[in-house]
C-alpha cells in the first residue's frame, strides 16, 4: 500500500509495456484480474504464464486447472498464450516442476532457478 501512495504503482487494464521488451496482458480465467507477461529474449518471445497455466499439461492438453473463476476465459487465455509465444517451447507455466527439467538451472541454484532466455 505504501508503494501505491508513493506513486510507485501503476495499474494496468488490458495490455501494457512495463519496460522495453516486457509487456503484460490481461487474460483472466483462473482469477478475474490475471495477467501474463511476455519477455523478448535472445531466443524469441517468452510467455511467463503465471496462473493462466499452472502446468504444461493445462495449456498443452487444453485441460484447465481445477480452481477457475471463469472456464471460457481460461480457454481464451490458453489461446492468447499460444498466440503470444513464439512457439510452445516459449511458454513457461507458473507452477510446473518440469520447468527445472526443461531449462538449464542457474549454477548454485539447482532445483530453485532456471535460465529461460
């Protein structure tokens, strides 16, 4: 709350550039105000899907997560994620342990952090 009163928060409705190369996009589905982020990297546009797809299986198999505020919006979110990402390999789900298997780990942070770019 202090950051808001200090003028350091900016609320985004829809799609907005945060800084050059990083954008947020409203998708809804799991939660009403849910957003995903796109990041322009050396290997292409990556989608940090957050809770729009908790696991790879959600978006790869069109299988929504079991806690959803709006099922049609979740399916729309899956489609938006697919469109925004340069390929299926550019989609990073919010909670899937497979991320740490599909991407190289950061030395010293094995099992905690991966290099996505």
